[in-house]
C-alpha cells in the first residue's frame, strides 16, 4: 500500500441477519483528503463509518487505517481478532462526530473536550487544558468554555464535539451527518469549522447532504445506494457530471 493512503476499505460486507447493509464496499482516502459520502437513507453510510471505527464488526472484507488492519491481525494466511486493548488503541486514532453531538451533559464544554486525552490517553491535565482551550477558541467558543451543553445552542454543541474529537489528535475524523440535527441558521457555523479543519490538513470522511460543502471542500465524493458504493470520483466531476444515472437522480432530488 502506498504511504499516503490513510484509509483503505476492500470489499467490506456487513449483514444484519439476512439483510445486506454493506455489499463489497471499496474506498481509498489519502492523507489530508476530505471524502464526502452521499446517498439515500438506509444506503449504509452510517454502517460503513461504524465499521471503520469498529462500532460494528464487518462480516467480510478488510479495512486498513494507516497501514494497520482494523480489528484483525494477520499471521501467515490466517486472520485473528485483535485484543480489546488493541482495538481500543486503534479506535483512539479515529475521531467521530455524530449527528446528535453526544456531549456529556454534566460536564462543561472544556471538561468535555479534555475528558478523552486526560482519562483515556492519560496526558498531563495542564497540557490538555491548554490544548482544549486553544481548540475551543479555534471553533469560536473561547467565551463558552465553562458552559454546560444545556446552555449551548445545537451549533455550539456540535462545535464542542468537533473540538473534542480534535483534542484526541486522531489520524482522521468521521462525521455522520454533523449538521442534519441543526436549525438551518446554525448549519453554516458548523460547516465553517469543518472547512477550517479540512484546510488544516485533517483527513475527514463526512456523511452529509450538504452538497455545497461537498463541492467546496471535498476532494472526493462517494455515492452509496442499497449497501453498494455506486460511484466515487473527484467532487467537481461527481457532482456536476456523474457517470451513474442513479447518482444524477439523487443529486437532482437533493437540490430540488
Ligand atoms: N443494528 C441494526 N440491525 C438491523 N439492521 C440495521 C442495523 N443498523 C442498520 N441497519 C439497517 O442497515 C441499513 C443501512 O443503515 P444505515 O444506518 O447505515 O443507513 P444510512 O445510509 O446511514 O441511512 P440514513 O441516511 O437514514 O442515516 C438500513 O436498512 C438499516 O435499517
Ligand atoms: Mg446514517
């Protein structure tokens, strides 16, 4: 595998009972790239992200993050599941931002951002605090660090969630519809933070219906339908002249 490929998924298949949620999904993302995944409800977008960070176990196929096989180790021709500790170590390298912020309600914005590095990575508190304050300032919340989630708007909570993911210094961040639970007027403040993050070189996989964001920020766009990766291409090409008629139909439907 070439050095700058940070995520590689090969024939990832996920079944829920008899139902095939992911059907031989392939994707490659280079370091520093932003890939937006689009597609109708139920097409497997969240399931795919959840396989990348091991919230779901795939049935077959393989995913590499940073040249490391996710969830398994290879010995000769055999694959063995890795230990829980190794799985936890791998998962720490992948940040995740959810549709519904998932902040700890009993912790301030600053405490939420500091929690992972202090409790999980066991980093020195003073160092983490400094980094967390800088990150909260970067997402425009310098004056809200002592606020609890209930005292923040949805857009502000999502910006805290992004700062929290960044504070772990992950290799990549997965976003699952990060703006779709927000009031329309709060969407752009979150997209602006994501745009800044992309410009700083963070590798990002973003499931989104915000085609404007995809057009302006993504390097590649992937269209999924019914568990299949229908089409992947440079953002400008896929969004303006998709090869598959299904992609074209979907894009048209989202726009209208
Ligand atoms: N735990 C589960 N058990 C059974 N079926 C599931 C489970 N999780 C997901 N599915 C099914 O797998 C399919 C893909 O779901 P997924 O959540 O990945 O879709 P999605 O593309 O993220 O959709 P949306 O845009 O609505 O978020 C759906 O048909 C869903 O019902
Ligand atoms: Mg989803």
